[in-house]
C-alpha cells in the first residue's frame, strides 16, 4: 500500500477533506508565484491542449458574461 492512500474509500474521502480544509485560506507567496511562472515559461503545449484551453476559456467568459448581464 502506498503511503497516504487508504484502501477504504470512506477513509480516503475523509483524508481528502482534511487536507482540503488544511489548505483553505493559504496563498502562495510572491516568491513562490514567481518560481512557478519561471518554471512554466517556454513550455511547448500541443495543439490538442491549446484547443482544450481555448474552449475552456470561452466557456468561462460566457459564464462571467451571463452573471454580469441582468
């Protein structure tokens, strides 16, 4: 058995909930954000991934527009 993963589905759900609660309200520092940005620069993304990202962004834009308009 791998460390941190339970064979019991109920225990696994409880563990995930505890971890989620522990992370709520925490935000990465400016330094961490900069490091993440630097690590992602220059990455080559496949055409399929670009299409998926484009579709996702379009959907999000529509959702926001729908919330704003009365």
